């Protein structure tokens, strides 16, 4: 069989015009020989379309998994397999009405943005404002009241880092009651620091697992736990000369 040749199941009623409709030029394949242009994660042999009774396959009819065992695509994804249903709007909002869930989501997102803004500005008051007064925070190296974390974290970053950038991805929110929500948010952080060898970046990726509670109509964090995905240090060579841009503000410095 030639590389890239279509293999059609016996008894298939596919017409030449239909074959041409799904045929993919060889030059559109990606760098890895087992990847298809339209589906970069699907090895050759994946069913890409169906006409009549038989599947049309590209290239090699089998794939090899990490253990070296040959598995057909049909065994991995049998015909008629039902994929998990997409979460509906009503599932996402839980016991809340659509209007209440929308307002709560905006409040939670604003809270997460205020946290990042407060950390990067070293503004302890703004960071503390995202927590309820009795909230707790588990950052690994720190476990204690959220308002205390706000003070210690901003003081440390002011001393340790020249500047920081914290970015939170859109949160995954599950409303568990009309006044509580479990929220998972991926966070990326860059700390620009300096040592005897010059400047470097501390890079961190992790996830915030927050329990938000609405008290007196105010959504804030009742408990936060930070988990770690990866981290790295990268030496920095500045792309622009000093003073070309105005430095981003920090509270009580250049704000």
C-alpha cells in the first residue's frame, strides 16, 4: 500500500467523487508521519469519514500505543460509542437562576482579576479584599488567614521582585448552592528578579481551588488552596533599553 493511500472496507459504497471530497493532499500532513492535517492528535488509521457501510481510513490502518501494542482505531472508539454529553447551561448554573448565575459569575471573575491586580501592584488591601474576613489560604509554604497572606505576599514580592505578572485563565465554576461555588482557575505567574549574575524570571504554573461564598450579596473567597503544575527559571536579556517604557505602577512607589 502506498503512503497516504485510502483503504476502503470491503462492500463500501463510496463513490470516487466522495473519496475525492475527503482526500487530503500529502503535503498537508504535519511533521510526525502518524499525524493527519485535519486532526493533529489522530494517528493514521483513524476513521475520518463514513459513507455507506464502511469506514474510510488514511494511511496506516493501525496505531502503536506507548507500550508498543497494536490497537485498531475501531477498538479504541467502537462504532456507536456515545461520548459524554456537553454540560448544559442549567447544569453549569446549578440551583441558581440564569440571571443570578450570570451576576455571580461576573462577581467571581472580578474577584480573581482584583487578586492578580493587587498582587502585581503589591497592594495588600486590594488582595485582602478578595477574601472574606475569616477566609483561609493554603499556598503550600503559607497556611493561614487570607488577609494575612495578602500582607506577607505583597511585602515579600516588593522586596524580592522587580516586577511581577499574574494571569488567571477563565475559571471553571460549579455552583453548589445559591450562596456557594467551587471554582478552579489556572494561574500563570512571572516574577522578574535580580541576583549577582543579572536579571532572571521565576515562572510558575498552578491552579487555584477556591470555595467562594456569597454573604450579604457579596461573593468572595472563603478558602483557597494552590496546587503546583510546573516552574522554571529563565535568565533575561532585556529586549529594550532601560527607560523606553513607563514602569507599571506599584502601590506607594510609582502609582
